[in-house]
């Protein structure tokens, strides 16, 4: 895994994984967490592709998906910017949280755990206790 800094944007790139998904998911996550400020300018497709050593079409595809998500917007002649809509970002963050929860619960269900088991694990983790005699983690 390789860390790359492109302007104020930081990427962890694993060249054994699909690059498009990595760029897309890392930018989505950074916007949702507030690491990338609303209204900030995104690096150009060409610059990002060059810095990350990937095909510009890969970056373009990720940028198009971000625009479809409503997280970025193109400004004619100026480039791509993160949306200025806190409403849109909050909505996306909620959607992302629901997706993560659904995935988590799906994994727990596939382990054969009941909701009560899951609650117990979460409660234990939240209080800082691990499974080894209740010691702090």
C-alpha cells in the first residue's frame, strides 16, 4: 500500500485492488468525514491521474460517480468542486452509515449471532472491555 499526497488530498493506494473504487471510496469517505471541505477545488483529472500513476479514464470514472452522488459539481471552465451543500453531504453520510450497518449486521447474521449477541459485543467494545476477563483493550 502506498500513500500519495495530491495537493491537500491524501490517498492510500493498493495497486492490487481496483483503482477506480479506491479513489471513489476514499474521496467519498473524506468528504463525509469533513476532511475535504465543502466547496474546495478537486485536483484536475489529469493532475490526479499523473500523481497517482493511473490512467486518466480511471480518475474520470471516479469523478463522474462523485458527481452522480451529488458530492461534487463541475464549474464550466473552473474545474470540479466539492459540493457546498451541507444537506447533501449529511444525507450521503447517513446513507453511508446505513450501508455500513446493513453490511455489519449481514456479517453478524452469517456468523449465526443473534441481535442480543451483537448488542453484547458492541456493549463490551464500547465500555473498553475485551473478551479476556474484562480487561481494558
